[in-house]
């Protein structure tokens, strides 16, 4: 029972910062909409909400970092640039948030069934939502 509770707490501690960044972006975007702002991009911790267009009257251009399974790489190459308008966007990468223990790599993506970090080769995922 203690082990299961500890896993649930660890999973929650990994999820809360992610939820709070996305929630914070949503709250700021809601505030801007309520105050008549029609063109904006809000970014908090990589969680993005856009509305309307940029100052150039074009869709917001958001770069997605190329995931690299190389912990010493300091260069952050761009894999693609997305045109984002009236959407929320988030990218999560197991190539950034991880640690090694006993020679095994543990990333921040938690399997909700086990409470342990997921073991797979997927490095990054980007999600867009209306």
C-alpha cells in the first residue's frame, strides 16, 4: 500500500507543473479575450495559446525543437515551424526531462496504470487543440 501511494504521489508531482503551465496559459488567454484583445500569443513554460494573427498579420509561427536523444547537446535545432492561429499547442519531450538510475533511463512521462515512467523510444510529441 505504501509503495502504491508513493507512486501516485510521484506521478502527481510530475503532472502538476505541466497542468499548471497549461492552465496558466488558458487563464491569461481568457483574460485577454475578455478585455477585447483579438491578437495574442501566450506562452508559459512551453504551453502556448494563440488567437488571431501576429503583428505581421500572419498566423503565429511556432518552432518545434528537434528531439535528440543526446543529453550533452546544447544546440536546440528546429525540426519544424507551425502556423498556429486560434489554437493551443504543447510539446513534451522525454529527451529533456529524464534521469539515469541503475543504468536505466527514466523520463517524465508517467504510465497512469503503473505509476512508473513509460519505457519506450518516443522522444517528443506535439499536440494542437482548438
